[in-house]
């Protein structure tokens, strides 16, 4: 288990390129990365989160950003658009770590 992980922590495998930053010295989560998600971890501005997309049975992995009274799910890759958080958006948990194969 991950240090500090709560008892309900779960893991997901990243799909897609939205969390692959093109900028040097920034965290990157390429497809295949395993992320550890703690649903009991406190949500903070800038946290990486997994959220259920309204109207679908899918989840997305993005950065949680509060800015100018708005709340967004922000990709690290600028080729992807931010997603505005609505009342229907469910934050499943905060990412507490990741793993990549060598």
C-alpha cells in the first residue's frame, strides 16, 4: 500500500494524453501510468483528482482548479480543454501517487 493511503484507496490506469504536460520539469502521467486515488483525502486547489463525467459512466483524471469564482477540471496538456465543474460532477477522490513501469 501507498504510505498515507486510506483504507478506501484504489488504483486506476491512465488512458489518453490529457495529463501529459509538454513542459519540462512538470509531472507527467502518460497512458499506462497507474494512479492511486484516495476518496477520503481532502480536496485542495491544484490537487490532481478523478471525477465522474456528468451524463456518462466515465471518469476523468485532471487537476482541480478554483479560479475567479469558477471551478474547473484542468488538463496538464494544453491541447485539451478544461471541464467546468457543475453540481452533477462527482469528485471520486484525490490522487496521492503514481507508478510507471521502467
